[in-house]
């Protein structure tokens, strides 16, 4: 078995909301980062988002002004997975689609050093099954960050059936070095957070679907009645309704229990392209700048 590498460079695949957040916290923690996406323009655009998020941290007194330039200087945007050859750890943060992820792993494994660790940021898909599609099941595991990554404290760590102990210890140490709090989950559908959170969101959508309450009433009830910082429908919009649906489908198919059946209204919103805040419309319409309930 190869020795666990000394981690200096982290590769991040996917420069979207999760990927740029992972790149942000990795670089801020002192690691060099290679950030790839399907085009160099998308990878470079992520740097602008990271820059703005660093400005927010400076304004809140969380980091020093000098740390911004240092952090940005550690991130190299790229459009080629071959640039992952220099990384000791690679974290995949692409869309929540198993076939897309497996294709990425097949491509990137050709370029990785034998001792490099491969992680996935999946929020629900079987780590064991994803690992089996790679050439390094022992050096593969789940590293599920919460959104937004620079703000949220938690990282879920998930071992597949083949994940070896040195790999787990290395990634546990990496997450700790990033200042994150770790919850270790067994490899069951949706792990811990989404196993509990997504059925709650799905039930809130059923409550809307059945006319028990409107969007604002449901969100107000949970914010003030359960002391949640954000209502479940607003949270669903923030996560992305397509992601919520994908996770519910993983739960429903993986556990074969009718209580995980995705609400038909959630399916309808996704079919309409009303995917939440990122699409301008979901359970709220964001196009005017002021969120307005769509039901």
C-alpha cells in the first residue's frame, strides 16, 4: 500500500458554487489549488466569485486584508484534468449525477499519481459504488462540504467499503486543517445531513402541494415555530430544486421506502426549469430583486 502523501496541492474539479467554495477554503488554509472546469473561462470566473467572498470575510473581520491576495495567488484556474497530476488530493465537485461523476473519475485517474487520494463532494450517492468505478477504491472517499463552503462549519466524511485507514486519517486531517468540524457517516443513501434534511424539505413541499399552507406561511411557521434560520422552501431554493430532487430520488431508490417519494410538485418545478435562486425562480421569484412567493 502506498504511503499517504504529504498534502501540498489540492485539485478541485468543478468551479460552480461548491467547487469555488472548496477552492476558497483550501487556498485560505495555505494549500495550492488547481481549479478545473469544462472551460477556462468558467474556472477564471470562479476567481471573481472567490474574490468577492473574500471581501465579505474581510468586511466581517474574519480574515486580514493581506490574506486575500495570498489566497487568490494560490489558485490556478485550468480546463485540463491533466493539471491534476501535481495534486496529492483531488476533490470532485461536479453536478449531482452519478454518470457524470464516473466519467470524470475515469478521465482524471489517468493523470493522477498512484498515491493521490480522490474524494467526491457528493451529497447522496454511494461512495462504495463511485469508488468501484476508479482505479483507487482504497484511496477514495466522500468529503461532503456544506453550502456555502466558506461559511458552513461542517464536513461529512464518508468511507466506502474499501477506503483504507491512512486515506481516512489524511482527509480527516485535511478537513481539520481547513478549520472544519467533522461528522463521520456510514455509506448509506444521503449520509447524515441530507437523510434528515431532505425529507423535511420534501414534506414542506407536500404541505404546499396539498394546500395546507402557502409558501410564506410554511417558511414563517418553521422559522418562528422551530427556530430555523431559513424556511424549508427558501432553503430548497438556495440548495437548488434539481439537487433536492436528485437526493430524494437517491433516497427513494436506495431505501425503497414510500416515505422518501419525491413530491410531484417538486418534480413539476424542476421540469419547468424553476430550479430556485440560481435560475431566478423556484418557490420564490427572485427576478425583481425581492423574493416573491410563486404559490
